[in-house]
C-alpha cells in the first residue's frame, strides 16, 4: 500500500463515516504492529511508480488512486485485492 492509496481510504471515510473514523483507520494501518490484523507492506512513492500510474490512468476507465494501486501491483508483480468496480 502507498500513502496515495491510504489517502483515498481516508477521503472515503471522511466523506461517508462518522467523525474520527478516518483517523482510527489511518492510525491502525500506519501502526508498526497490528496484533490480529493483516500486515501492511508500505511502498515508497517514487518516479517509476508515479509515471506508471499516470500511464495506466491515461488509458482511461480508472481513477488515479486505482491506477496507483494497479501500478504498485505491476511493479511488485502481485494481485490487487479490491472491492471497487474499477
């Protein structure tokens, strides 16, 4: 996960949930130790990742944050678990 995608999570929660939900999720995902939780691997945002995300978004049909998740998965050669329609 990148901070770009965590920002999208915070945005969605801020828009749709009770006050403070985004802070709680931000703190949970950012915690070094998450007992009982799924580990989160943080990926640094770098030029290659940003340019790949821009190229994916330029093809259309995907938001920039989803393109960023797809670019991250492409760089890491892994799947993207998502519940979104894109």
